[in-house]
């Protein structure tokens, strides 16, 4: 894993996040891919669990953050539009000493405005150390970094997450749109209710895993404004994403 990082086998891909009504570009999620010397692609579910166990996930998270900041800085220097980029943070990094200082230090080194970075965390992280979780989120918020709660609805979600931690965005887990689930009326009642609650609390809802036009229309009927999924675009390398951003109008909140 160390040699792979040193030799450029890990690469950052981007998956666009869009406004469902007009498909304007809202932002993107940064994702990690591993392509070995033989050209074979290794996907995150094959290596992330191991790296979470041995701690290497911290190095990988920081690599993604540094790569994203470098990409943002290049586009700013070229006078091009830049959407906010969401970056997943592992519990190993998030609860590490000097985490906030490290993140802000990387952003400062690349002279990247904080509002162009969004940190994504999962709800399970809150229950590891709630006080530290809240303290770190508050520090990131004060610095101007956006906060997203990932995988909401996966497992036993708590409604407390919708108001207690000050998230800007709640990302509905792709399980809501899994085959079989999306046909159930109850699923759309839940999605509509979550969207309504979040709106009243001033939180945006983004649904992951949007793959069909039927899902898109049902999400629009549920008043969900934002989405992410293969219907709009698969994850793409940075060069391809450059062209995508150039070709799409940015959503202005």
C-alpha cells in the first residue's frame, strides 16, 4: 500500500452532484481508486476495510484532500469555475490529534477557500465520541468548511442527526433506491417526510444512487432538490471531470 501510494497507483475520481430539476452542477464527491501496474482497477470496497483496520486510511484521506486542493487551486489560477468538492473522512483521521489543523493547513498551503471544501462523515462516527465529534464539527464550521452527513438511513438512523450536529447537507443512502425498495410506497413517504423535515431545519437533502428516470421523477415529486448517481454521471478521472465542469452550469444556492 505504501509503494502503491508513492508510485501513483492511487487516483482521485469525481462523481458529480446535481440539481435534479435542471441538472445544473451542485458539486462533486471525491472518490479513491487503485489501479495496479497491470492496469487492473481495485475498487474501494476491496481495500478500504483493510486500510481502516491498519490505519493507512489516514494517509489515503490526506492524499485525497491534497489532490482535491491542488485541483481546485489549478482551476482557480486558470480563471475557471469551481464547484464545492465533498471529501469522505474516516474515523481514524477525524478523531486523530490535530485533525482540524491538518485539514486547514493543507487548504492554506494550496490557498483554497474553505467554502469550496465539504467534509463528509457517517452517523456511526458520532457515537464513538460524541463530544469530540461535535467539537470537531464546530471547528470545521467556524473555518467555513461545509458539513455533510453521509449514508443517512443506512442502519439505525437517529432523527437527532437532523438537528443536533449542524450539518449543511444530509445524504440519503443509496439503499432507499435499491431494487425492490424503490417500488414500495412507504419508501417514498419516508423520503418525502425527511425532505420536508430537513427543509424546515434549513438542511439540504441529496439522494445518492439515482440511476433511472423513474427514480428522478419520484424524487422531484418528493421535493428532493439534489442527487448523485449514474443517471447523471459515473465517477470520472480529473481530466474528464475538468471537461464536465466546463460544460455544465453551476447551481447557485
